[in-house]
């Protein structure tokens, strides 16, 4: 039975990148004869500290513990047929562990879904930014036997450093993602955004058009922000709520319209449209900025909408607020798109095929 070591930063069900890139495929791989271990670094208790400011002594302990976990993984690397590295093996600019893994008998798959060769560090760890080295992404790619890129933009970058690159889109388990309740004629209409503490700055891009919509529709609309419980906006009546896996589908199901504004920059071009795909999978009419893969996912006016200017956002959302039939029609097409092109069921055979092909190839 082939054995895989999945190497990632976070525990299962914690990180969207991990959940929607490989964790949801694990039962299928198991069913098809693969065994696996999951080697993550940051525990639930450590997670509460690691991404907040301060607590440097405890962060140092987490760092040292993580180093020892990866050292043990490296020592045992020859026990595996494939080592699957999601984004990076360790949280600094070093590629030590990727190099050690590549020297083992195991084949290396490298998976990434963001333009992580551009510098980005969480607010809570800006003082440690000097430990990061975005250039490590190219080095890891060059060490891999196969690279899974989340979209064409990422694939184009990876191909500069490795000839063995395939595009695996970020996918949704549409058997799990079923809307809790259908809101046929809701009052008020809920306009929702989902993200995290690190991406709340993207929601700020929506403020100019949300203010105009509030002035126009008043109490006929409401807004919901998921992912940052500290976020507040009194004029819009927003008090952010925390994300948790248990309530995720219930909270997303309360959206009547989903928005995904992102800046038109190099980092955003590498995004894989996850939040929009989550809305769409639940039959929620979705508006995205036409940046990167968003313009591939959305067929404007058919399965969703693309908007750039404040005026475009206001016009599209206004139409959806006033027309429940349009919301239903667009939502149904959105769900269909995800099922056909961005679901686990639509991609799982490809996913398995790449693992099997790699096992039959020679080590680089």
C-alpha cells in the first residue's frame, strides 16, 4: 500500500488552503488504496498565540517544537512513497527540510494556491518578517517531482522553475456544501462577505459601494462579515463574527448575495477564488472583482457577476436586491458551475491519476 506524508502548517480543518487543496481528498485516496500520515506544526493551543502580537517566549517554544517535528519527519522520510508539501515545510525562509525530503526515496509533490513568492506576513508577526524569504518558493518548486498549481497564473510562475507542473483548481465538496435553507423572499436581503483577520482589508474595498447601497435601501438590506469578530461598522450595522467550522455552512447559508472584492495586484492574481466558490456552491449569487482566476470562474450575467468600479458594484447588487428571481437563477447556475468544474467529484479522478503517475515515474 503506497504511503503519503502530508506536510502542512496547521491541524486538520483549520486552514482553508489545506481543507480545499488536499484534506477533502484524503478519504478518496484512502478508498483507492493509499495510506497517509499528516504532519502539521501548530496545535490548537499554539494557534491562539502564534498569530497574535507579543508572546515571544511562547512563540519561540512553538518555533523550536516545530523544528523538531520537521527534523523527525526528515529522519523518517524514507518510510514514504510520496511527500506532499503544502505551501512550505517550515515557517522561515529556509528550505532545509524540503532539501532533506528531496534526498529521500520519496517522490515530492509541492502544492500552492497563492502568489507566495511575493512578501506577505501576518500582522501579529511583522517583527519576524526578516525570517521570511519569498524567494524560497522557487527553490521548493525546483526540488519537486511534481507541482500542483492552483491556477494558470501560479502555473506560469512554476514552469520557470520546473517542467512538471499541473493545474489543480481549488475545489469544494459539493456533497457537504448544501445550503441549509433557501430564502425565497428574505427581508432584509443579506449581503455577505467571508474571509479572515488577514483578509479583512479586502472587505474595506467594499465600503464605498456598501455605504451607497445602505443610503439607497436602508433597512431593506443588512450586511454580514464572517472571519474577524473584532470588525465593527456602526453605520452599516456590522459586527463581525468569528469563523468556525461547525457553523460555517449555516452562516454562509444566511447570505442572499455574496461579495468578493480584491485589489488588482500581483498577490490577488494568484488567488484561487475560494470564497466566491464557497458562495456559488451554496447557490448564492456572487459578485467578484475581475482579477486573476475570478474572470475564469464567472461568466458575467450567467453564473455570477464581475464588477470593478463603485458604480458597477452598486448597479449589480441593486438589481439583485430588487429581483429575487434573478438571485435564484444566477445562484442555480453558480452551483452548477461549481459541481461541474470546481467540485471534489469533478476533480478527484485527475487528482488520483497524478499520484499514480508519479509512483510509476523515476525519481528526479
